């Protein structure tokens, strides 16, 4: 049960990252390929660099690090996990087969380091020896609920700050123009995509076959699922109430994104203009091209099916309660 709970927290963290960080990557254009990392000078690195989770690892959850090298090394090369306080070895393992990532980091090789077998709390370092040289990672922490304790309150605060509930936004979003039409809809609520993009995405990559997070529907599902599956831990963190409220706030936006025609509106797009009056309800293609195809399709990646799941799974009591989160003017 604990393993399942910690994985839910990891899912919530990854959803936050994928929905609000990968969007910036997805919106980059093919014409900007010359600006890719492969064409920029990286900071000069050591022959071996060990990348670890500098926030924390949970005891019962999967735990991985990445070894980056300037030259290929034997796949059977060993690594050590050492107690950072006593320097005693607590685990020995073998590197996975190396992989290249030439489009991003030409001339570098990457090896996965699986430390999931370390089932004890404490502070540790990874160590690798190559050609008579010793390479150490920075110190990292493993602990029970440590990842949740450090990230869940921050995640909740992030979404609270991303709410599209300023007076200007509420006024503009009450009468949003449909692309190519003089008709308007009330789409108050929801979360802004990022500090530099105050758009609201049901799913911003409906046209894509991969890298297509469900945006708002998946975020709401992750919040609801975490509240249901990790209530005791959330209570201890004093996070159950705030996370429940945020889940209901998001679910309320899903309910109001359902059109009279029984489809969900895809995107409230800002055109990267922070003036709320510039926003329109649109369909969104690559390179931020907008269309009148603003109806969420039936494909899972469009977010429609996940939103319908929310509508059917949220209890009447929760639905009634969600109305208190509805912005009013």
C-alpha cells in the first residue's frame, strides 16, 4: 500500500512537470532547430558525471540515477552506494547498457543506475571508479514519505498560484469569443499554463501522437486519486484539505468546459498576450496555429474521455461542493 501511495505522489509530480513544462517544448517550432541544445555549448563537464534526484527518493519507490560519460565504458562496470556519513558501502550494483542521445548531447554516453534495492533511510552518495579515478555524486536523501513531504505542499501552492481567478481574467473569461464566431461562452476558472502563457489547455497536443499530456483532466484525476489513496499521509502533512479544494476547483472547470453540444472546449488561448481580453476559444495546432476546431475529439489524448470519467466518478456531494469553487462576479 505504501509503495502504491508513493507512486501516486511521483505521478502527481510528473503530471505537474509534463503539463506545464513539456508544453513549452512542444510549442517550439521546427525552424528553431538551430537553437537546440546540441547546437549550444554546454558547460565543460567531467569525464563522468552522476545525476541523482537532489530532492529525495522514497524508501519503497523505484529509485534511479544516471551516469553520464565522455567515453563508452563496459556495461558490466560496477557502482557503489555509500552512506554519506560513515562512508560505508551499503549496496553494490552493475550499470545498465549505455545509450547515446546525439540530438541533445553529442559525444556523451548515458547509463541507468538502479538503486531501488536500497531500502533504508539516510543520506548517501553514488560512487564509480574508472581508469583509476573515483567519481562521486552529490549527497542525496532516501526516506519514508520524504519525497511527498518535500513536494506535495509545493505542488499545491503552485496550482493555487496558477488559478485564472484575477478580476480581469474572471471578467474576460465570462464572455470568451469562439474562434471565427461572434458567439461567446463562460469559461471562468481553471489554471493558467505558465507564467509566460496565461492560456488554459484542456489538452494542448490533440494533434500529436506522443508527448500529449491530458493537461487539466489528468491533473484533476491525479489530485482526486491522491486524495482517495493517501488520505492519512495528507492529513499528517495538513495537505488533504488544500489538495481536495484544488481538485474540486479543477473539476469544476471541467464541468463548465462541457458545451451545450456535449463536447468539451479544447483551449482558451492567450496568443502569448497577458491581456485577458486577447483570449479566444480555439483549436490549437503546431507552431501555435489556431483554428475553429475547438471541440475535443473522442481520442484519449484529447482529454475528453478522462473528463467524462471525472463527471461520472465525482460523487453528488463533491459535485455540490465544487460549486463553491466556481468564480463569481
